[in-house]
C-alpha cells in the first residue's frame, strides 16, 4: 500500500499528516480526487491519510501525489524559478564559439496560472503568465515532454519548461523541500521550447560588433563591463570569458585576431533586450 502523506485542508493549504489532528477532524481532502480524508495516526502503522469512504475510485499513487503537489505549490505561491535562455550565434570561421546566455531573472512572479487547461489538442500541467509571456509548465515524474508535444507547443508560438522530479518518485520529500526546489534556483527546470529566445536570436546580428586586435593584441569594444566597470580597451584573450563575446578567430600568424561582441546591447537580460529590440512582451 502506498502511503498518502499530504492532504489539502479547508483553506486550500497543503498539509502533512504530522500537522493535523487524528481522525475525521483533520478536515482534509485528497489532492487527486478531492474527496474527504481521514487521518490515520495510530501506534502500529506509519501515520497516513486514507479516504473516508472506501469505495472511492481514486487513482492515487506516489507519482500522482508528487505531481499534484508540484502543481499546487506553483498555483498557490504564484512564483516560479525560470532558467536563463541560451542561444548560439554560429560563425563558420570561429576558433572558439559559445552560447550566449540571456538572463531571465530567476524566481519570477506568476500573474496568472491555469491547471490542466486544454489548448488545441494538448492539456499541459499548468499554463502560467510571467511578465506578459505565456509559458507551458510540465512536471516530469514518469513521462517527459516528447518531441511531438514540443513541436505542437512551438507551432502555437508558446514557450515550455519542464521540471524534472523523476528522481523523487520513490523517495520521501517533504513539502518545504519541494517548495524550495520549485521556487528557487535549481538544476531540475529546463527549457523545452523557448519562444522568446527564438524571437531574439535573429535580431542580435544587427548589434554584432567585429573587433580586430591591434599589434599589442588589444581590441576596442563599443562598451565593455566585463569586470563591472566601463572599458573601451580589452586584451583579446580576455574576451573569450566575457558574457558579450560569442566567438573569436585566432590567426596562426598572431596578427589580426578577431572577436565578435554584443556589448552594444548592454545587459543581456529579459527586460533590457525587450526594450532594445522592440519586443512587445
């Protein structure tokens, strides 16, 4: 028998079995089927919730509880951690090429959230609005977002993130730990479709600045704040470690090394790029 550790009280708050009084007085409901629960807190078995009526056809499982908990935390707290966007600006001649990291701002306020609302022929776990952007949120416990679903979301012009909780499906995890994982920086949340980054990528080329090194191997960028202060002169080898640099060309002759720089854009973050590129988000 799988142990049901969590329920939802009369106020809509998610509670652990240890937080409620014994028996029917717990006044709790099943996270999955919304039927009334009873708190089993005897001396012999592990404390747990059970349905008050035994003939309830509830498809509860540890996976379904974890899945439901994650959705309720996001919808209740109205916050969500969003990873940075990363895009590649290819240059066929580049000696070194890297992805450009676009900051999203980390933990974001969710202005609206809808649970399991059908859009065309898919039913996402959640649809959230963050800063005017609609994002599909999928909780991965047993099933990942497949390529077909990604394609459908992409064709709708929406973004999609997946939160991977699969490692916890056979482990005990308390509410506070799960809340901390979902609402703070983590390595569980990834972009499956990043509509914003796809819109930004083709627009960045107009801000690309080619920097050609002089005889002392210095380049002179339009603006450089690599070390937190303005600089119009930079040793080209240090460009490779800069957030604004997306490729460098090193010539075997040691002369005319080049770096391709996005420093004209300033901060590579969501609000600034929307303003600079004229995106209505």
